[in-house]
C-alpha cells in the first residue's frame, strides 16, 4: 500500500509540478495502510508521515490524491528577512 501511495505522489508531482496535500482513502485501504505503518499509532502520525491530510471516505473506491486549497492561509509578511505569521486562533 505504501509503495502504491508513493508512486501516486511521484506521478502527481511529475504531472502537476507540485506535491498533493490530500489522500482520499476508504476504510479497508486505510486499515491496510495502518498495518504497513504499524509503528505509527495515531491518525495524526500517519498524516504527518505521509505529509498529506488523510480523508477516509466510503466514496473512495481506490486511494486517490489531490491538491486542495487550504481554507485558511496564514498571513505572511516579509521584513528584513523575518517572517510574521498571523494565526487568527491565537
């Protein structure tokens, strides 16, 4: 399962010029993914390892990847090589 996902990601990057940020996967395939990543125990750890948001959906017949625009972009201002990140929830 893991090699399949990495192949999908490489193909996506080659075709679009950037990496995807979302994985759509059904519960069966997600369980297979968890088995192949047995050292990672939480959903968050798996997502961080893959560097993808993982969406479990009954509509995902096969694992698929995409790039989805984030709902909230942090405000970034550059001044003298410093970055200011604004987080509205802070």
